[in-house]
């Protein structure tokens, strides 16, 4: 069965035309007049207009619906540092998702550059072409500095989706899980196994949602993040504690386990010591920290989520990133700020409760057609309210109709 799937995956990517995305014209091009408007001499007019008013680029070019997906291939899926060229299938896949779920066009850009400063300068140099930058599969701690600098120095939305996409979706899942089991977020004890870019960003967001800092214990490959360690990055130092215990001890009485680490590290013995109605987000992919069926069998009272599409409660970034950029692009936002990310969290959480809300459906299904209208609108509203939008939306009903038309996948869930 595995060999069959492997062959199908390779055949899928290699059949003509190779890859998963392409460029298509958006204007007429069949007559001499069409060509004279598309290129010389007609093209000079929008060039002159943009020279005088740079914002006209959003009116006369594809900039306002174009996102760059940029990676250096240093942290690709569960494959690690496989290099920029080998990361291209993933970046093309991301481009496909942008297009089919939210109608966002993409150029994938794979950079043979691991030095953060050089990477930053390249992105700055090409940024005028795009309405937004989606950083992807860049290892920590470099990812933090690259994103921080680009957010500060560019006037378009920039996000490292491995960090914030996972944080947003798991944040929505956490809110709904706690509501389902009747626990208050400010009282829960959270154990985070993993201290990479995604784990750090998730935990930062959980704090914004109400988790108390002194109720968080974080682990990396060397053990607990505690203050006496001399090998901590500044990001890890945010979560350093005085307690020096192992993962098994930390999980005793814990309400929530967040796994962004390696497969099968959470044992049934550890799970049995957690609090009543534990929440288990085992997000290592493709092999979670504990198998879904084993977790449910061991603790029937648990809510379990993973990163896998073949299991309930998939924490899938596609619930977020297409709509974060859709809403951002539509108001020509100069950044993608915390208000916009939190708006996405709550929009995703609310949508899940409108259908078959329960232990196996704490977040929406990726094919839920309402995601584009709910999440994109929430992000756009937050951008306008927080003062980072260069374009206003006044007719929100018309905007929702426009959003639904942008979605290429029309599958009903």
C-alpha cells in the first residue's frame, strides 16, 4: 500500500505539465490591438501613472493579489534541512492551496541563502513586486529574526506561516476544546514539547488568549527550558522556569499537552497522569507524539488533535493562511498585525461551533466553504480597525459575495 501511494505521489507531480502551478494571462491577447495594449505602446501609460502615484500599482498590476512564498529549505516538513531546490514541491503545493482556497496568486521563490542578513536583503529587493510575503520552512532561530526585520522594514504583510499559521489554528482549537470540557483558560496547566519556531509562536499566542506564563512548561531536545541553562536563545528564555523536572513529571495533573516535536514521545503512562478531560494536540507530522487511536483508547475523556488529514481535528494551516492574506490584500494592509491574527483565531473558533461541534470537530473542516468569508472578513475588519489598511471596505455584504467568488474549490462540506 505504501509503495502504491509513493508511486501515485510521484506520478501526480511529474505528469505533464510537471509541478502544480502555472502562470496564465488575465487579459485578451488574440488581436494586434490587444497586444499593443498589453505591451508597447499601451503599457507605457500605467508605468507613467505608477511613477507619479506608486499606489496605482495595486490598480494597474497584479501586485494586489500576488504573494511570494519564500523558503531556503532549512526546515521542510519533517524532512529538515533539505535545501532550497528540494523544497520547491512544497512551495508549489502551498501556492496551489493559496489559489484554490482563496484565489490568491503566488510566485514561489526558493533562495540558496542561509545567512539571515543576506536573505533579508534579497526579499527587500524584490518586495515591490508583491502584495505580501509568506515565509516558509525556515529554521529557528533564524526564522524569528528574518520575520521580525521584514515586518519592520517592509510596508506589506509578512508572515512566517510555520509559526503563526499553526498558532492561529491551534489557538482556535484550544479555545473550543476548553469550552467543550468546561475549563477556564487562565487556570489550565500547559506542557509544550518542542521549542522551535512553531512551538514558540503557539505558546506566545496562548498567552495572549489568557494562559498564564507561570502555568506553562516548555521542553526542547535537551529537556525543560529552565533559567540555569546557558544554551537558550532569547526566544526560549521567554519561557524559562525555575523548575527542573522531566516531561513525565511535568505532565502530572496537566490539562493540555502541545506537541510540536517528534513522534511517539508521549506514552500512555504519561497520558494517564494528566488531569480530567485532557487536551492533547500531538502535531508532529507525519508521526504524532502519540497515535490518535491510542490516545483515545487510553483516555476516552481526552480531546485529541493532530496535523494529519486522515484523523479528526486536523490542525491544518490551510484553515488560516489563504484567508489571512485574502483579507490583508483586499484592504491593502501595510502589515499583518496581532489584531488581525487574533481576529482569525476567533473567526475560526466561532465557525466550528455552527455545525457539528464536538470532541471530533473542535475546528472547521478545511473544505468548509464559509472559511473564506468568515476569516477573510474578520482579518480585513481588524486591519481597518487597527489602522493598517490603506483601503476601506464599506459594503460588507458585497465583499462576502466577492470572497465566495474568489474560491476555486466549490466542494461543499
